[in-house]
């Protein structure tokens, strides 16, 4: 690491080292798709709010600029500094998740208190909490290289921590984010080599907890609606049936950009939670496969960066990058699954595509962290003997 720091300070160090083209280009591709779809879906929404037809598009572009700017600024923070700050990440995550409950600061939308009002904009706190939790768990796992041989309690500790956060999220309420956050941490523990018997016990123990959470009347209604949305297409099944109609109309090549009917006041949240259904309507199966390919490239490459970090014996960097890859991949799968009727309705945005400043900014920041790790790995590889270069991805 001393060589990395020396190379970083050196004027001759290649400042673009590690700027992975696959990550950058796939991210840009998804952002372009997002800009096009936000422009297409938000016009009717803007008319409903009696604002400029380009209001949501302009905000979306501003959020992209802010996300890129923050990512570039934070890219100067090395992984050693991140690891040193990691113990503070969990209490910080608890704090930010409690902020919406502060009178005068929290903001309620559709019965959920998930946002804080910053005056000029609202911020959904769980998006920051995801990155903080990944940072905390990455540092925890990095200190336990033999997790598979450790006691059960060593595997349980990070899940107990995320369980506390999940309870706070259920009070907001935001079960979708609670499930995704728990799945991210569970995936990181599995990648750390936790014993299968421990994972089995934890998985078995989570079943009654998920069942209890799902028994909340409105959540149970969502599950029943998911099973048969056409039983109540004008009430509880309205969102899902309209999304399925949009997907069905798209067929192979779609109805054309801007020609969606479902976005015209039929499909709620067409520019945020259900933007993928409108994309399927306007671009058809071809559009769906294109977006899936971009996400596969992005997430796959991020996971490979984690493998590279692991091979170069940087466990913290490996778990950090793997956690970010799981975050983007799982949230994308859940969001697309909801839009396609494969999962019960959840209020989750599609990363880098949906309108929504909180998700967009924090996802770009997370990708900036991945690029920082890749940059360090590339510099270190240039300083090591040729025999280690074969470890590069």
C-alpha cells in the first residue's frame, strides 16, 4: 500500500489507471436510457402537477451532475481511509434512518415516512444507509478471514446489526428496502465463506420473521394481489395490471418512443417505480434485453473487480466492491421483477434509470467507490512483479 500511496502522489502516476471502460460505458449507457425514459414518462406527470413538461427531466439531469460530482470528490478517499472510518458507518446508518422521524425534518409520502426535507429537495435516507452498511460489513468480514471456521455468533453479528436497521425500515414502512438490505449482507457473508450449516440456520430463522412482517394487512393484500392481480384490477391490483398491460403491448419491438398509452395517467409512478414497464411498452422485448445486458455488464464487471481485489489480498476492498455489486444487481432484479409481475409490488427504483435523486446520486457514488478500488489495484499491479499481473481481471 505504501507503493500505491507513493504512486498516487507522484506527478508521473497515470491518473486514469483503473478507470475501467466496461464499468464506465455500461454506467453511461444506463444513464442515457434513464434520461430518455424520464423524458418520455414524466411529461404527463408534470402536467398533473402543473409544472413545466421538462421539470422532472431537468431535475434528473441535475441529479446526475450532482452524483458524478460527489463521486469524483469522494474518489480521492483511499480504501485505507474508508476502512478506518468503517466502524462509524453502522451508527451513522442508524442515525440517518431515524432522521425521518424527527418532527419538522421527516417528510411523508403516501403514508410512508422515508424522506427528509432538505429545503431544496427531499432525500430518501435508506439510499445512504445501504452504502454505509456495506462499508461496515466489509470491514467486519475483512477482519475474519476464516469465517467458515468461526463460531456461529461471528456469522450472526452482522445480520443482527442489519436486523436492527430492518426494524427501523419496517416502521417507516419500507419492507422492500429492508429485504434488499438484508439480502445484500447475507450475500456478503456467503461470499466471505460462511459455513453452510450457519447459513441454513439463519435462512430457516428468517422465514417466520418475514412471514410475521408480511402479515401486516396492506402487505398481505399486496401478496394476494400478486397471486391474482385481475381479481381486483381497479383497486389493489391496479398498479400491477396496468404494468402487465404495458409490458404486453410492447411485444417484440415496442410501440415506439413516446407512444406509450399506459404512462398517460393509467400507470401510477410511471417515471419512478414503474419506468421499466413503460420502457417495455415503448421498446418491447428488445429494450428489455438491452437493459438486462447493460446491468449484466455493470454488475458482472464490478464483481470481477472484487475478485481482483481478493486475489491481490485486499479483503476489505473485495467485500466492499462485492457488496456494491450485490446492491445494484439485487435492486435492479427486484425492480424489474415487480414491473414484469414476477414479484409483489415494492416501491423500489430501477438504479441509474428511474427518476429519483436519492437513488441516482448514491448509486453513482457507489460506482465511484468501485472505480477508486480498481484504480488502486491497477497502480499496485504496475508495481508488482510480472508473475502477479496474471491475477488482474
